[in-house]
């Protein structure tokens, strides 16, 4: 189903279908206050009607606390005013609520879909969240060309063609495409590459393409290969194999051993694809499988993706905000959020009865545009498949807990070694890169308890610091990074102990790639800005320049510490430093590449690529354009008198 930019389903009756209103009653206090929250909700209830829809609870700053759906908005929202009947979790939520937003829908199924959309959009702290935001890859057989291309695809499915997926990872897609190329000899090159060929490329030589670009195969024969590929991906692999065996036997009988050898290799590719299916899913058709395991207060959900009876991969999810939430409700929320990104198959197999299963079926069917069935397997192949998913869910969760235990231990050692007040939830690491001061770039990478947070990385183009002044560059980066944070703190009068509540992006630790000089620069810069309570550490190579594996950690007060060369904490800190080094080097190289390919003509306002190309073709070089007389510029093809005057005036501003 298509989506509008706002995240609601596209519908020509959108204005009738969704009627969004924001409650006007707002309590100013940001401190948790149960009575104030109940008062705000009661004021909202007065405006509601017994209609289906979605409600959002907002805190004093307008941030979304919770998204919920209701068959009757008035009755559902009114339940939150019965404080004694609420769990501790819901009481905490109500105590922070200061206003609400309401979306009215035509049906409860629409409300269920919209709830999942808004949860993924706002990621509220009191909703169960599916943390894996990676888009799932598909295989696409393009349809706009006489010789369709097979390719990996992510994102919106706008291109015309047949989509097959989802696959669990890019690696599984690449492996499958390679095998499919060997099996069906379909091209994977772009249309522009295809149109420029006058002889076969390497893929033809290694028998992974039939070279339609140079007419080594007819359109009809290529279409037959495409048809076989569609059959194979649709689950008719046995038929494809039988056809290949028949063709191979006939070629051998006709003494056409070269063709027989090609068909033999294609059969081997088919066998490879089927042999790589670690899960027996024959007879299942198109289905997704979900099984849940819980242990130690954490939840893991294992998913299998079955298409045409073939296993197209599996992935484990570890949703957050699951405390005090029923397991069946967690699974329901995860499934609905999952299918916001992936089209649902005809069958969804789950390991337990879900609340409002019929409503979920109705919502998923509306999303898919065809019937979708939720089922709890009881016997046969589907039951065996579910038992395998359950075992995988338990094993994945146990691995997760073991990894979390190791990470937690390192976090505790980090806090102790760097003398932090608590476990750091956000670590920012800084470095800069340049060549003798030119094309200088600063960079920040961010890490949390679960690893790097790559969508919060930042680059800084150095503008103010003097050439070759590493310390000045670091001071500039710090000023630009912390200026807005410092202003926000003063505006909101937030104490240091409350920063985690009000500013999720305030660091608990700043790690600098450098030695005493960088440490002094950063410390003095932050002190000038009135920021004195952010923990700072500089990491520098040891006396032997890191050849012995030692690093020296510089503290703001001038102290130095080291760690044993085999310390897991040392490896962790080195990994942080190496990541920022990798990121800033990449940013610096990209800036240099842009500078190399830049032209002095780029500086002239109003001169686009076409005119720039015409000027360079006519004059030869940018310097000759600069030295040209006005009359010469006017004679250049594609350059009007007005544009010629603009170019001439740009280079001869003084007359």
C-alpha cells in the first residue's frame, strides 16, 4: 500500500478517512504528576466520540509517549483516568502525559494499521518497538526492457517488474542472484551498460550470462529463460529441473556435448540453491513464520521467510519496551510493525494465539490487497517448521543475553577505568583529517550500549581554524557541536542530572583521538562555553607509536592511564577510535575527490552543467574562458548575450 509523506495510507478519501485533532488542554509542568496527567486526559475525553481511531499521548514538550488504537476512542481513553486499575508502567505514562492527539478512522482495522505506522514513525517510549529498521532486500526482475534484468532491490517498489522476497540479508540475495545467473543466464548489467556493448563481457565468459547485449541469444529464447526463472522463484523448481534434465538428455543424444555441459552446469546451480535451504519448507508455499522466546526480562522473536516452499532466510528481532507487556501482545505489535515495511504473504504462522487475531487478519488483508490468514500450526510440516523456529528463537535469545552480559561487563569496566559516575549510554568520539591543513574535515561517531549508532554520525567542514592547526580544528568542532546543546540547557534550565531525560543526544562521555594537546584544547573550549561536567578522555598511541598495542589515556587533570595489551576494554576503546578514524578519513577523501573534479566555472552563478560543458568545448580550458573577451564569449555556442555578460562581469568585476 502506498504511503503519503506524513505516514498515513494514501487514499483519495483521506480527508474523510482520517480526522486528526490535537487536544488544546496542556499542563505546563514537565515533572511527572499523576493528577495533572489524569486531568489532561479527562479534558480530552470530553471532546471524543465512540468512534474507532488512534490516540497519541504527549508530554509537556510535545514528544509522543504512547500510540494506541481503539474501537471506541471515548471508552478507551477514559480507561486511563481509572488510575487504580492501571499497571505501574501505565501510571508512569499517565503521570507524564500533558496533552493528546486524536485520529479518527472509518474502521478498527484502519486504526490498527495507522497505529503501527505511527509507532514506527515516532518510536514512543511506552510502545513495544521493533528495533530492526533495516529495509529488507528483494530480487527484482525488471519488466521495461526486451531483455529483463535480474537485480537486488531495496526501498520503495516503484519500478515495473516482478519482486521476490523478502530476503533476510543482502548476502543471501547476492548468493541467490549468483546462483540464478548460473541457472538461467539472465543479465544483471544496467541498461546503459547493455546498450554500449559491442562484445560479450566477462559474465558471458564464466557462463553467468547469455549475452543478449550482442545477440548471442534471441529475444524469444531469452524470454523462455525469464519464464523459467519466474517459475523457479514461484516455487516450481521441480518442473524447471525436469525440463533441464530433458533438454540435457536430448543434447547428449544429439551429440551436442557443449550444450549438454551448459545444461549440466545449470542443473548444478539449481541443486546448489535447493541444497542451501537449511530449513525444510516443502509444501508450505508462501508464508512467514514467527516464534517468540523470553528469558531474563528480554524477548527474542525468530522469523523465517518462506516463498514458494523455499527458505529465503531468517532473522531474529529483539523488541524493546516489553516490560509488563503480555508476550502475545508483543508478538502482535512486532508483526504489525514488520509488515509496515514488507508486503505480507498469504499465510502468517505464529506460535501462539494472538489477541484480536481476526482484526489483525482484516488489517493485513487490507494492507496486502488480498486475503491474509494468521495460523497456529498444530500438526504436519508446518508444525515441524514452527518447532524449528521456536528452537531458533530460544538459541538467538540466549546468544543475545550472553553478548549483552559481555557488553555490560565492558561497560562497567569502562565506567570504573574512566572514573565515570555511571554506565555511559552515549559515547561521542571525535577526530579530524587534513593534508597540511587543506580540505580539513572533523568527524563525530556515536556509540551506545548496543554498538555504533550510525544515523547520528556527523561531519564538520572546518572553516575557521588556521592551516595545520590540529588543536584549532578540534576547538572549532567542539564549539559547533556543543553550542546548540549548551543553549538548549540554558533555555530549559535543565540540571546535569536531568540531561538524559531532556536531551537524548547529550554525551555521557567524549572520547578524543589525540594526546595532551587535543585534550587541553577540548577542555578549555568547553569550559569557555560553561560546560564543565562532560567527562573527557583523549586516547593516544603509546611511546612506541602503538607498535606494542598500548594506548595512553589522557585525563583533563593531566593524569595518564594505560591498560594491559590483552584487555577487552582496551580492544573496545581502540575499536571506537578506529571507527572515527575510518569515518573521518572517508569524509576527507570524498572532499578531496570533489575538489579535484571541481571547475572554476562552478563558481559562476547561473552556469549549469550544459553551459559549462559548452564553454569548455569551445575554449578548451577554464583559464581561457576567464581570459576571453566579451565578444568571444558571445560567439560561444549555447551562450546568450546575457549569459556572456554575466560570465565576463564575474571575472572582470573591476571593469
